[in-house]
């Protein structure tokens, strides 16, 4: 759930959503979502999405996703189609890359065994 301020008008607006995922095969998940928003002085808008998230290589942090969104009420397009690409990384793995004490090449000048 999010409550925000519309930049162009300065009015409050709110967005909510519920998402569920179901593993259907190795590296493949079925996704469902229902969400809504309520811009101030406008009709409540609801939509639903059905999609898939696929991880083609389990050793890589890469996911492809696609979905079909249907407007259930309110203004906006009746149908929307989405496609996406996500790269994953943990904060710990990024921090290790910048830590000179974890340099496996020995380039940090420390030749002692650990």
C-alpha cells in the first residue's frame, strides 16, 4: 500500500495491491495480482494481472516475466501486456567486490595465508 502526493496537482492519491506466486515447474512461477488506486476526486480503479516469471538458467540471477493486465473498473485501458527483465544481486555479494581484504588475486599486497 502506498499513499502519495500527485506532483502536478498536489493532491493525495493511494495505491494498494495483493500479489501471489505459485511455483509450477523448476524455474517457472505463475503470478496473480489485484490492485487498485484512488486519485483524489476521481473514481476508484481496480485491475487484475495474470503472468509468468521464468528463470531460464538456475545458476544465473536473471528472470524474464510477462503478464496480461485487465482493467476491472475505473478509467484506463481495458487490456495491458507487460514484459520484463530482472537482474538479481545481493548486497553482500556487491560489498565483497569492493572489499580489498577479499581480493583473491593478492593484489592488495597481503601475501600472508588466511
